[in-house]
C-alpha cells in the first residue's frame, strides 16, 4: 500500500487497525479513518506541485490518498470543479458556489466512489453494493463498470427517475425499495452477510471519505491556500463535511494552510434534520429522525453513522446546523436558475441557509463564503416536467 499510510484508526475510540486489510467499521461500529505520515508527506511533495500535475481532477492529489500507485486510478474524465462567483446577489459579501455537478455522473459522489472502487480493485474484491438516494448509486455503477466489478444498488422507489435510469444504464443491478435509505442499507447488510458483497455505504468503509476530502484540498488550492470564512454544505451522511475537516487538519499539519479553519454549516431539511436537532440540544450524537420527508432527496438521511464527526466539526469550527423548508428550497432553486445558476435542490438549500445566517447575523459583511452544489440541477424535476 501507499508508503505514506501508517494505519487506520477508529474515529471514536482511536483503536488502531492495519493498513493492508479489507476493513469496514471499527469494532465499536464507527467509521475508520486513514492515517498518514504527514511529516514524510510534507517533505516529499510541495503544495505548488499540484497545479502542474498531468492527472485528471482530484486524482492529482494521489499522494494524499490511499491508493498504492497511479496505476490504481480509474478515470472517467474528472475535472477541477469551478467556483462560481455570485457575490453581486449579496451586499458586502463574497459568495462562491463550488459546482460539483461538473464531475463524472454529475455529482460529488464521483469523488468518494472513485476511491472506494479503486481500493476495492486493489483488494481484489468482486461485488460492491450500496444504498442510495440517487447520485451515489450512479457513481458506483459507473466506476465499478469501468473497473470491471459488479455492483448492486438499492434505492427508495421515489428516487428521481433520471438517477434510477442512469444507474441501470451504467451496469448496476438496480433495485427499488418501498422505504427509506436506511431500509435499503439493511438489505445491503443482509446481502453482505449472505452473498459476500462488500458494503460501500456512507462511512461504512474507510475510503469514500478519502475521496471526499479532496473537496477541501481542491478548494484550498483554488483559493491560493487561504480558506474561506464559512462553508455551507448539504448534509445527509455528511461524508464531504467530515472529509473536508479531515483535509484541513492534514494540510495544517503539513504547513500548507493556517488557522482559523472555516466555520462549517451543516444544511438539512426541516423534514429530516437529525444533526440540527442534536446541535440545538448541544449533543454529540444524533437520534434517529422519525418519519423523514425531504424534497432534496440527497439530505433525506434519518441516521448517520458519522453523526458525531459532523457535530465535532461544527462545534470545533464555531459553525452551525441549519434546517430549511422544502418548498422554500425549490423556490430558491427556481430563483437562482432564473439568474443563470442552475443548482440541484440540495445546493439550493445551502443558498437558502446562507440567507438565514445573514439575517441572524451569523455571517458578517466582507466575509468570504463557499456554498457546495453537490450535483447538476439537470437530474431533478423541473417545473412542467414529471419526476
């Protein structure tokens, strides 16, 4: 394996695990984190080298990733996702939208699943399975097919039709379930035990997180290694928020960036807001959200295995968790689209959460804010079109 990896570590107990073994959750049932020799990394590579890398998109950061060599890279034409400046819509505030919809399969899920599939191939696994609200399944299907691996995808039957068709077309066994994503997760768990599948559910293996952390490295590089004041992130399982927070700590340890880190804002729907509820009660763990509803499908996650990692990042950064109303999200999506910025509903939720934070005085004049649009808006129902 990559010589910079030292070991894996339980995110809750800090129990250590070997780096060259197929692992999922820790013995405590919590996510495993990949640990690196950051001192050796900082001596072997300078952050300025990335801009000249011939590798596509986020793969340019491969020394900071768990793959053993460049030969493990599975590419579908990844790109550095742009920062769209929408500051003219705000008074005395610099607002940038990082548009992850430009990645293969049209969403930020490409980052995590590309790494998970690359590592599965290195470990010579054959059949991967995942529960999804849409975009993760499509990304797994594409990268698994490209790598020559089998994939099974389970999703709620009300998942946007385009996601279902995309997943099927790209080669995954695609099964619709009358239930929620956690119900799909239970079926994947059963299949893992009975069929020998490898479960690539959110944070149930260590490597999707490593792919998602590239959002933080990429953002830092785009901003000349100076981070924004605040980041608003649509939060279901929260892998990207956790991954960015991990990346910030790693880059700081290597001397690439300075503190303070951005205030992290987890954005959820009023119909499914377990992280917001826990944050408002000042708790570290979130309860299962009963009877969840959310039109932004990607953040309809009633329970997250990494709940405490999301909340830790919020507390440590002096950030917040904000729930926004579904109908207002779609109104915001339509408003932004009329100005030439087409976001997915989850991305529009971050813009609406920013409005609330400005009104509450949490975001100050002259600050720089980054909103994450997690997928192309073209995948979702629009006025005049059925789901």
